[in-house]
C-alpha cells in the first residue's frame, strides 16, 4: 500500500469515507480489524463561525491525531449542514451502527460539541453507549478521553455539554426572533419558492411567474372547479405526461425539499392537495404557516389561520381570489358531506348485533368504497364505489 492518500468525494447519501493507512501502520492494522471512527459535523449556524469549524479542517485535525497516535483504520463519518440538537443524522447513525456491530475501537471528534449539543444524550453516549461496546472516545480540544475516567478534564465534561446545549438554545432563540421580525414585516420566510414561481434575478425574495409551471397550477384549479377530486387530477396529469413539481425543478436545476420520484410523471394526490391549498397563488405572502414546539422537537405543526401573517399583493397572482375561495368551499363541502354521511350511516348500523358490527366494519374497511372515501376522493368516485356496497 502506498503512502498516497485519496479522500475522494463524500456524497450526502454516503457520509462514510475510509482513509488509506500509511505504510508504517500496516503492522498495527493487521492486529485488529476494528476501525477508528473520525466523526465530523458542521451545522449551518457553525458555518457562520468561520473557517476554524469547517469540515476540511476537522478532517485534517482528526486524521493527523489518529496518525500521530497510531490508531488503526481511520474512517470518516461526516454530517455537513446538520444541527447538533438532533442525533438523527446520516453520518452519526452510520457510525453508531458500526459501534453497535462492535467494529469500532476508537471514536474521535474535534470537541464534545461536534458529537452533539443535547447535554443529556451526549452524556448518555459518552458514559454508557460507547463504554458498553468497548469504544474509547476522545474529544481533542476538550482534553476528554474515556481511557482515563479519573481525569479532571473528564469531570468538567458535563459542564461543557451543558454550555454546548445553552449555545444551541441561545442560537435558536436569536434565529426565532429574527425570523419573527422578518415575518411580521412581510418578508417571505420560506426558502423554497412555490411551484409556479421563480426567484427574481435581482431580488430572490421577489417572486416572478414561471409560465410553464403556472399553466399547470391553473389547470389543476380548473379541474377542481369542474368537480374532479385530487386523485382524479393526479391521474390525469400523469396520463398527460406532466412532470411532477420535484421532477420539473430538478430539470431546471432548482433545489427542492421533495425527493425526485423514480417516475417523473408520478403525481400524487397529496401534491395536488398542497397546490390547491396554497394561498400564495393569489399573490400574497403567507408567513408562520407552521411552528415547532422546541429545538428538540422539529416536527412541523400547522398554525391556525388566525395566527398566520398574510400580506396581499406581494407578487403577481396565478389564481384570482374568487377561484381560490371557490375551490376551498368545494373541498370543504365535499369533506363535510361525507363526514356527515358516514356518521349517520354508522349510527344506523349501531343497532346491529356486536359481532355483526365488527365483521361489517372489517369488511367495509377492506372494500373499494372505504378506499374511495379519503382525502383524495371525489364525490363521483365515492358514489360509484358505494353503489350496492352498503347493506339495505
């Protein structure tokens, strides 16, 4: 094996990279098949701190440390642009899988904050998980090394973890305050421009109409006005070979939060529903549509309309107000009708014996009628499905 080392390219879907060991370490590598996990992480907030926290600098520091201390089989695990408050990171989870498979001897990070910014979970990994699988953990800049549990530097690890968590909380508060101020001024908070619009060349916060995508949006609203449900609209677009929003943006070289489907024409009813419910098509900016409970809980929850901030006439409209409101009324009335219909139907069935009710409920759940009655079903499709399906 040569002394030349090739770091190659780290892909987002494969955050693991094995480094070729130097010739002088070949005898040591032969003594163990276990690897030395070199974990690097950089969040968007850390990126603003400068070059010292860059992934390349972390990799250089960790590799030099591993070589100087003759740790075998150095392997990189990288999470670039991922917050430390969550441990659901591709690189970290890949490293954890190797640890649980007992294929890791040593884990090294630049400091404790690279491992994570949740003091409780970071302590859980360093004090329990790593020792359980016989993994030695080293945080270089914090002088933390689990091989010496009596070290005074290790005693301060809990305080450092708390400080790392406080930094994350403080940063989150500041970002929330800035976004709140922007949102209340009418500055669009979304970084992903809705399908049908493009970012302005001079000002990315000013949207301009994308003629091709806008025609598809208008067509979707028109088909809904004709009485078609989201599933029927999706099937029609698929039959007509219309690119899905994710496929269209990928073709245009535009980043999208949605994964590009294998079939570029595979429209989903959920995609149609999202378009039909997007008020931005009437030319207004809508902020605070969703919220999260805390920095630990990243689940997006819908905000009620009264808590949203709506600013009209901020960009050119694709759909006029009358059509948008009419579509919302159509969808709402269909939903109320079938909700009431099922409620009254099952109240009538309540008089049937208990065993019969259970059997009927199970068969009904598996019937075409039940499958037709969902968010994407139209009135016509439900009527056809239920014809002759219900007991007299």
